[in-house]
């Protein structure tokens, strides 16, 4: 280390203090401070600082001596470190590495879970699309059924019977519509006489579904104690009145209900006023 410069003489130090005090006094005169004029000479010691330094000369010198730095002899070789201290840095590095590995594994797991969630959302979206498509198709079918069976139903069927069965009297005629109940119409004597005179007998008038369907016709009488059944296929037109005529004039016991002559036609409606 560099040695300290030599200590300045005490006289120089005292001169610096006196000059500092004089500078303070000059500054005070420059500021034009008021000074009190006293009748009696003040008995106050002058230069109290110098008296303090003179009285404590040994103490001040002793304190100055303590400020001096003296070089000490030092050995240039280092001391051996405990090997455990060196292991601390390795342990810390291993802890940080394990922490990073755990974070990487955790991040990978979160990504896998996110991808699984995205895949599940995709499957769910496909299922929802399928359900939506099925619902739309079901709504279409329901709309068709609603148009067919709700509101004002105008698709109807009228069944009339003509012709004289002759020597094969019929006591009743039964009709069974597809999906409907069986309707039995007894033929009284006066009705049979009217048929013999060329009259027309209405045996059924009701609403039916506007689709292709099978009508079952059953004859009852002395010649048919167990009944004889035939089947007709009809396709009623939507919102129209369909007529079905059963002609019994060609009825033969050997052929049964299959010998009935049947034909259908649509009722022609006249346009109302104001319609084209």
C-alpha cells in the first residue's frame, strides 16, 4: 500500500483555522449584520478552537497516528476449501435442472390434455351436427305429417253400391280401411229393392289418408255364411273427394267378392267466385 504524505506542521493547521474564522467574520460584515456596542469590555476568551486544540494536542496527534496504514505481511497461498462447499453449486445446478425437466414434462402433459380436449370437442361437434341433421329431417317428416293430418282435412272417400245381385242376396257389406276399424253396413229389404230398380246406395263417407292403401270388402249373406272377402288398392288424391263404386250386378257365388266390378273417380269441384 502507498504510504501517507507527511503530516503538516501544527502552525499551518492553526493558520488555516484562523483564516477560516476571518473569512466567516468578513462574510458577516459583508452581510451588514448589526453589531452591539457595549460599555464594558466583554470578558470572553478569544479563539476557543485554538485553545481546544492546544489543550488536546496529544489526543489529536494520537488520532492522526491511528489514521496511518501500515502494510502487513501476508502469505500468497490460498487456504484449502471444504469439498462440501464445492458440491453445493453442483446440487443447486441439479435442482434447477430437475425443476426445468419437471416444468417441461408438465407443459407436455398440458399440451397432450389440450390436444385431447380439442379432439373430444371435434367429436362432440360431429355428434351435434349429426343430431342437428337428424332433427332437421325429423322436422321435415313432422311437417309433412302435420300438413297431412292437421288443419282442414279435405281428402275424403265415398263408397257407393249399385247393381242388383240377383239370386245371390247380400245381407250386409263390410268395409275395412287400412289402419282403420271395420264398418259393417246392413242392407235392408228396401235398400235391396232400390238396388234392383237401378238405385245407388251410399255405404261410406269419411276422411282418409292421401296415400296408397288397401280397402277390404267383405260380403255377408246366406250364400256366404263365413263371409267372402276381396281387396281393393286405392290412392286417394290429396284434398280431393274420391268416389269408389262397387257394382254388384256381376256378382257370382263361385267367384265371391272378386266378381265385384269396381271403379273410382274424382269429384269435380266448380271454382268459387273470385277464383281463376
